[in-house]
C-alpha cells in the first residue's frame, strides 16, 4: 500500500507522541508497570499503535528493522513512534540486553522489511 500523506504522518506523530509522552511520564512518576489491558488503569492499551504507525512510516525509508539495534540510528530517528517506544523500553530496562528483556520486539529486528513488521 502507498505510504501515508505527509499531513497524515505529521498528525499521527503529533497526536500519538503527545499521548505516549504523557503515559510514559505517568509510568515513570508513579512507578507504574506497563502490562497491557490488565495493567494499572490500562495506561498502555494503545501502545501497539505506536509500533504499527511508526513501522508504517518507516516503510518509505531505505532502513531495515535490524537498524533498530544501532544506537546512532535510533538517535537519528527518535521522532518516529516505533523508534521512540523502542528507545523507552531500552532505557527503562537498560540493565539487561534487549534480546533478553524484550524478546518479541527483538525478534522483529530479524524481519526483512518494514512492510513485514507493520
């Protein structure tokens, strides 16, 4: 499918980035554990959308899902929703390797293209 229009991409990034920033702030401030629909007040029920929207926006780039493992690539693409959530997870769980604390997210780095991720 064709990539989203620049206006739609911008709106998605702005709205969902603000939402995720708020939920992350609440999680960090009150030491809440993100745990899906059964978590504290369901704060992260919609986190899956950041991966869907973010990977969709990356479909039009020359990067691949394995680039997520590169710290410099994550820094260069930190405004992307997918990359922003990966960065948050890696910062929050920095004591263990990514492949150990987030095996499902890590497994996506072996997928050949962003089209397959989304």
